[in-house]
């Protein structure tokens, strides 16, 4: 799952090439990789890729601070399902 | 009576020195403090040789420090030029070179970035750090010792050592330039829209009156300084001695956090592009918060999809909803108030009627006046809210500021908006579309030609066309069609664009074709590509 999300963010959302390659611990908010627009694209990607719905109240900085944080959040809402999807994709 | 923007501040500081002028979370600057700090910034600028009429760059996100910088620059008699810290360096240096910026105001975190720009902007001689910092830590600067050609850096401590008495206004008049806002240019370079004190005050005075701003109001717009929506919260709040509240960037990104912040910070007047409001109504869990204090919501910059406006009005039935319209060149020139209790809108709301002291009229292709529903024509605007022209480009200015076709008795200029409109049954203007290759994405203007020029800058691009794809949330997404020589990947194209263009101008979709289709006259067939 980390690889799928890291790959998506690296390909689609990183504006500043000096931030690549992206670590799973890289701070996505402090570095400005995620802004209001790219965050929304990421949420839509994650929902489609892993077949889950990100609840309004889960859309908070703690869950999107890094690739690792995104994955722990996703596992907490739908571990088994997300794991399968990532194995496929 | 204020005829210069900075006089709004000195008047408010004299009237209500202890009222909060700018609030960032728990902290705030009073009108007295803002007045004094901006006097010190003005003196620091003058000490660096800034003279009336000079352009001073402001490289900072919206913050208390940025507001101090704005008023400091104006009090020094300068015209400020907002520089987006998130823009790629080549775009920033192009703007600085075009407008002849020799002194930049930066905050703690952007000072290093400003110094770094000196390599490509030889005339940059000083970077003055503005404050207060309020938790914005200094970014790691370059390790090397400053070179002989590096600009002087004036730290905030040195600014605070300046006397805090006002600098004399000198011979400034209301026709002098207050700021230059750079927008996308169709020929590949951004163009600078020159706004005078008079033009800005025409908007500010109307806006404060239209919204009924008072000392009790807390006003917020998330728009950055380089976007003309920021003129409202930075200056209209000051005109009314209201408080301008700055939303933390991290909060603005997360809709439910933003709704919570609006509740806790007791925001009473909100001004943004529709896409921010769409996110708020879609993901903001608005029912979970008490937003009864939010009395007025203003949106501008692009069309608000009816579905989401319906949703927002249902969630906030007590609020006034205002649609403000106007290109940067005219400030806001028309407005429409959505009638209270409106439900079930099926089409975007009108752009309405002209603001006070502004006239808007539409001219048909045959040269007549649009006077009834069904007529279509291009919207023209006349009045003291118009720009002075494009910086350093009299030819472009002459094409856009033209003689009023309905005034034969004497010379008078009107601005051609390039927007096609019609009238509804109530006499409101209704926006139909654009005449040219300009699209809106998240309220930002994007000239497709500027994106195409950037693409052509890649050595492997033989032909390139950029087309808009309508998108409910963003306004438009950008789709690039490229025919390449040799190997070229989508990633290479995007990387190339990201180094040259702001994020909102980077294509969302890149498609490769062996050759771009042609019309019978040999032009690239945009209509055919748009249908694919």
C-alpha cells in the first residue's frame, strides 16, 4: 500500500523535483506537496484505489502528514480490504 | 476623506487604536500596532533607497507580516507587487525583471528564497524582512558567505529599530499606482495589471458599503495577496475598522477544520472562490458546527455550480450570498445578491448589475447595445475602478482599454472584458463564456497560450495544444496534446512545466499524438481535439 500511494504522490502531486525520491516519512503538508487541490485528488485516488470512503471528519492533518500516516489511517478504517487492493495494484 | 489606501489605516488607527486589525489564531495586531509597524517598514524601505513610485516586491504568504509589508510599502510611496512564494523561480524573476523590482519585502521564512532570486535579478539590491513572525521560523539559508553582489538583508530587528512615526505622504495623488497584480499572459509571459489608489478605493468603498462592514465584523478571505480577492480583506476591513482574520494554510486545506475555525474565530464575512465553498459544503460536515455568526458569504472568480450553491444555501439559510464579478483589470464591476430563501437553482446565478460609481454595458457583434434578454455581446466596463493599463505594455493596454463606443462627445476609455454576456428578465447580466483562450481554474486566470508557450520551450515538443475540460470543482482542468520528436514521457512534460509555471497552470492530462490534426486552412484543429 505504501508503494502505491508513494508512487501516486510522486508521479502526480510533487511539484518540486528536488523532493524526489519521496520517502514514506516525508512531511507532505510542511513541504507543501499537499495543498487544498492535491489533497482532494489524493483522497479521490485513495477512495477509488482501495474502495473505501474517507469520512469528512477523517479529513484531518494527522491522517495525511506522510505516506506512512496515510497508510496507518487507511488500515485503521479498512485493513483487510485495503491490503487486498494494494496487493493487486 | 482617504484618497490613498494607507490613509484607511491611519484613519482607523486614530479612530480605534485598540481594535484588532489583523488576527491570526489567538494573536492579533491592533490598529495602533499595525500603523506603527508599517511606519517602521516604510522607513526601512526609504533607508534602502525606495522612492515614490518604485515597485517593491512582497514575497510572503498571507499573514500579519504580509499586511504590515503591504501598508509599509504604500507608506513609503511605493507600489507593491505580490510575489507568490510557491511560484517557480523563473516566473518570479520574470515578474521582478519586468516590473523593475530592486527591493523585496520577505518574511522570516522566505528571506532566503528572496536572496536566492538575486542570481537571476541583478537589480535586486535589498531584502527587508517584515514581521511579526509569530511562529514562522527562518528557513535554512545558504551556507556560503554572502558574495559581493548579494543583496543587503535588513533583519526584522533592524526594522524595529526605526522610529515609528509616519513618513510624510509627499506629493502622492490618487492616480498613483498602489499595486501591480500579475496575471497569465497569452503570449507566454505574465502581464502586470496596474491599479491606482483611486481604482482600488472605488472598489473598497463600494465593497465595505455593500457588505455593511462594521467594527464588529471579522472578515476572512483565503485568497493570497497576488489574487485580487485579497484587496477586500486587506483594505475594506481597514476602511470599516473591522478585523481581518487570516486562516492558517493547513486549516484551509481540511474542510471540516476550516468549518471549525470559522465557528471558533467567529468569522462574520467570508470571501473566496466557489471551489473553496464547494469543498466546504461537500466535505465540511457543516451541520456539526455553529455557523450562525457567518452573516455574509461572497464568491467570485469563476462560476459557482448551481448544485453546490443550493447545498450551501440550505446549510446556511440565515446568510446573505453575493456573487461578485470582475476581471483584475476592473476590480469588481458587477454584483448580484441571491434572493434570500432561494432553493433549487438549476443554472448559475447572474453576475448582476454594475457596482456604485461603475458602468457596465455590453456591445453586440454589430456594434449595438445589448438591451434585452436574448441579445448577446461583449461586456465593457467604464469608471474610476479601471486599471491604468498593463505595466510596460502600452500596445496591449491600447487593445484592452478602448474608446467607449457609445460616447462620441469626448474621449473616454472603457475596458473590454472579453466576456460574453446576455441579460435576464430582471435586467441582470448573465455570463455566457469567453471570446478567447482564457479559462478559469480555481478562480485563477489561465491563458492557454501561456501554457502552450511553456510546452514549446521543451526541445522535444514539435507541436502543442492545451484545451480546457470543464470540471465542477476546479472550473476547468487542462488537457495538453503534444506531438513530440523522439522519446518524451508524460513525467518529463510535467516536470518541465512545473519548473516554469505555477501549479494551477500545469496540465492535468497529457496526451501524445503522432501529429496534431489540421483544419482545411492548416490550423491545428482544436474543435476536433476537444471532441476526442
